[in-house]
C-alpha cells in the first residue's frame, strides 16, 4: 500500500474544513497504511478565476441546493455550530499567506492546529480573520506574541505571497476548479485527482486501503 494525499485547502471554504476534519479523524489509520497527508494552502479565489468556475452562491440553482447540502454535511461531519458568517465571503489572502509561512517555519502538528483554528474562528465564532487584528488573536492560540508578529510580517513578504500563488497555480495545473482539491498518489506511483468532501470512498479504493461501504440495513421486524 502506501501513498500520499496532497490536499489543497482555503479557510474561506467550509467544505475544505469538512475534508480537513475527516482526514485528521482518519490520520492514524492512514499512517498505519503508510499514507502521507499534506495540507497545502491555496487561494480559492485564484482557482475560481483560473479555472473559469463560479462560486455556488453566484448561481441561483447552486445556491438553493447548497442550503440543503451544507446542512447535511454539518450533520455528517459533526459540526452543528458552524454557519455562514454575515461577512462571507472574505478575501482570504492574508490568512492563507500566514498558513504558507507557518507551514515553512513550524512543526506539522502546530501548523495543522493553527489551520484548524481559522475555520473555527470564521465559521463558528463568526470572526472576520481577513482583518489582521482578528487573525492575530486566533494565531495567538497556537503561537507566542513574538511568533504571531513574525508570522504576520512574513505573510506580507514577497516570498510567501509568491509561494501561495505557486501553490494555487500548482493546484490549477493538476486540474483544480475548487476546494478541497486532492492530488493522490497510490503505492504503485499512479496519480489521480479527487474533488470535494464526499469522495473519500473513491480515494480509499484508489489507494488500495481496506474500507467499509455504506450499508443499508434491513428493517428489524422484531421492532414492528
């Protein structure tokens, strides 16, 4: 077995959060099969423009359906307290550049904890993390005051602006048209793309992992 899941995410996307949570929930099982998971920050706005895609809320039919789908996803991923902020969507460049900087300078566990805190802040606590002062407050949950200062300064340096742009272009070069986007390599070295937070069963199959399908149970006659 073995392999790698490269997961391209943006904090502006709640479905990125669902994917992030699901991969973390299954991290021990994936590790036991020698499957590496890497979370890569991208700018979803750039992916939409680069691919010609349009956000769901800009298309009436998609927007109407998203109301149902979002509710179902919240229940499935056990995130009942998240809701769309009144200020949505945000320009996610600053938080995503910050994650790019953090990924380059801090341990993986600290990076992933910080990334997760962005979704909680925006989608549960209703904080506009595109604002530097609010982003700093959330980063302080995982970093010292000096580290937060360095992160915010680093996020505005050309090197990390370019790195986020490169990550976004990399995702586009692999066919991305939204987030979460996955580029998966199996144990044989074969590669395939996957999209969304509801295709993990296809991903496990591609990786050759043992998994259980959804099973519809017969009605229990004893309870009739």
